[in-house]
C-alpha cells in the first residue's frame, strides 16, 4: 500500500481544511467530552467544575500549539527554521513535538492554578497543580491518537525500512524520499500512545493511590511506549541517531520516565 492521501479534507470556499488540523480539533473535542463525563461521574465536592474545564481547554490549546511547535522548531530542526522563520507559523504542514507540547501544557496548567487559587479547594499550589494534572492525564491519550493519525495522513514521521516478507502490513511513504517499504510507525504510536496508554491511565485513575499517582503513571508509561515505538520510526534526517544509536525522541523520553518514577515515589510517600 502506498500512503499518498490528499492533506486537504475539504474546502470552505477558497479556504482548505486540512486533515492535520482536523485531528487536533478532534483531540480537543475528545478532551472536553471525556472531561465533562468525568466531572459528572465524580461524587467529590472538591472536584473541578464544568466552568473550570471550559476555561482550562483554552489554556491547554495555547500550551499544546505554542509548546509543541516551538519544541519542534528549536529541538528538532533549528537550523532550517533559522533560515525560514516565517515557516514557524505553518503548523498545518506538520512538525509538532510532543515533549515541547508537554512543557507547554505543564506551563499552562501552572498558570491556571495560579489564577484559580480556590481550585479543588486547595490552598497549596503543589496540591492544586498535582490534582489538576491527575485530572488531565487520563484525558490526553485520545488527542495523541488523533495526532498520530494526522501524521499518518500527512505521510510524515514514516517508519524504518523493512520488507513485505518481514512485515506484511509494510507501506510505501513517497514523502520519505524513497519508495522502500516501511513500518507504519505512526499507527504503532497511535495504538500505543492513544489506546494502550488510555487503558493504563483509566485503570490508574480508578485506583488513585495518592496525589500525583495518575500523573506519574502517565509520564512513566508514555515514556516507555514512546521509547519502544521509536525503534520502528525513521529518525529525522536532519538529526539522525544520537547517543547509543538512540533517536531524539528516545533520549527525550528517558527524563520523562525518571521524572515519573520520582513523582510516583513522592505520591506513595505522601499517601
């Protein structure tokens, strides 16, 4: 199978509506839908409110877009964008970094906690922040799923070269620069980061073993899943493989796993 989708889903008059942008919209809508369901199911009086969620999505959208784009620009391809600065704003062409988006969202959540001093009826900023990240973490995987599907439709972030003998579902990605059969690594990551991680976080959120527990599980298992699936993804040509033949995505995932372990220990001790 050759992956050569039209990146434009449909036209609104002269304006093209691209699949990549639609995937982000689907991700944000899934966040709102699951968040509202979670709030309605919660019996706790000190939970986040529907009004808080409506305001939170604005902070989240800004954090994801700004952090994700700047993370890609400055970490993955700074040389290119230093010569083509106007293309920094061409987000519809792809090029978003999860790790940059994560930093953007963390910053947005921190600001939200500063502005909402009565959030969760907690006086401590740390307790408000970790309560909020515990609430948000299980709502993130569907957005990651849609983002990876957008990568697949765009034909970007293709997998490493393989053969139909080894991988019967291997595909050709013309935009990868060759007509070799490759792993559909975007689909691997959509399944791992979107579906598997969602199930893990759903179970973790039900157990709720302490403040920051769900957030820690998110960091640990996202890092592990990303580290494993990166073995099937072609490294960015302008970066290649780095230390110990690890990709940039793998190297950035190691600190996430370590941070998650520290937060997990903190959560268990605090409990």
